[in-house]
């Protein structure tokens, strides 16, 4: 399986790559300015987190929009990747009710593919000032925290998944399981 | 690449005219497409037409969109 990580400038992009490598996936980090046609044959993409405030600096997200438009394979958006996905489909983001930095309790609302086999509550690692305010049409919210209503979402029409927290960080409980679940979804998609 | 269908020109033109600070062209076009009740496939058709011009003429998406409207 080949899953590339799109680098949106986040501090943990390298960790996302490392987790995929650990899970024995062929992977590499690609700049978010890579033209879609140059990505080649992949089974999925991970849109990394990033520093940009996507609500006001979406231009720094490079070709993420084209990837989302053209991909006929699963995509996982993390943090800024999730926020971009939300705005790309007509949702909106804005300053968080309370910015989340560090350990945060996650409550799983829908035990979708992404959260199969993990507890209904567990701690995750967060690092965000902004959050999704309006969920785009056709997306379902999968999880929330005490201060953030949209901690995870997925498209009901396409294999697009997104998490606000950072499953690639060791401090996120069950982070590896979430990545495994995503890869399982990728496998099933291509079957 | 076939020319942009007539009914897709207006949302593209409106997207250019109503550009918000640091909008991506995709966000702006998506907004206008939804506003007039067109489909996601219509959005994809517009964006692909723009991207073809952008790649061919090495223009940023906004300039490519302008050039596309002026071409037809």
C-alpha cells in the first residue's frame, strides 16, 4: 500500500510519515505544491497539519484543493488538513471557543471505521487555535471534546476522513489504532 | 479541452468579482456554484478548465480564471 503525506507545514508531519512507515506502508512526504499528476499512483493521502490559519491563509495550503477534487482514493486530513477539507466543501472555520493545546479528552459519537475498536472516551493531543464552525453538507461529525464540537468528521459520499487532533503524536491514546483503521478503510476501498 | 459551458461562466465570473481576502479560487468557485444550485460536478468542470489554462500558460489560478473567461 502506498500512502503519501502532504506537507502543509505542520510540526508533526514527519511523525505522520514515521507512523505510516512503522505500519509498513510505502510512504513519503510531498510538498503541498506538488501537481496532482506528479503524485503518481497512490492508495491514499494524508493531509498533514500546518501552522496556517486556513480561514485567512488558505493560499498556503497549496494544491490540497486539487488533491481533494481529483482523488478517487481515501484521504485523511489532520488538524489544518481537516479545517481545509471543511472549508473546501463549504463549511467554515474560525477561532476556537477555547484553543486546545496538549492533552484533551475526546468523546467518540459515532463508532465509524476510524474509531473501530477504540474506547468511547480517550485522551488525544491537540494543537489548534481555530476549529471547524460549520460542518460542510454531506459530512458527519464523529467525535467532540468538551470545548470543540467537531473533533473528527467524515464524508458520507466519499472516502474522506478528518481529525482535528493529532493521532500521530505519542501522547494521543490509540493514535496508532486510528491510523490502522484508516489503512483498513483504504484497503477496503480498493478491494 | 471543451470550452466552458455557458451556465458555468457566471459562477466563475462571480467568484472573481466577489473574491474575499485570501480566498482560494476553489473556495470562491465552490461558494458561487452552491449559491446558484449547481452540482459538485459543475464545480469540478469549472476548476479543471481553470487548471488546464493555469498549467498551460503558467498562471496562478485567479489569473487563469480571468484568462479563461476572456478566451471565450
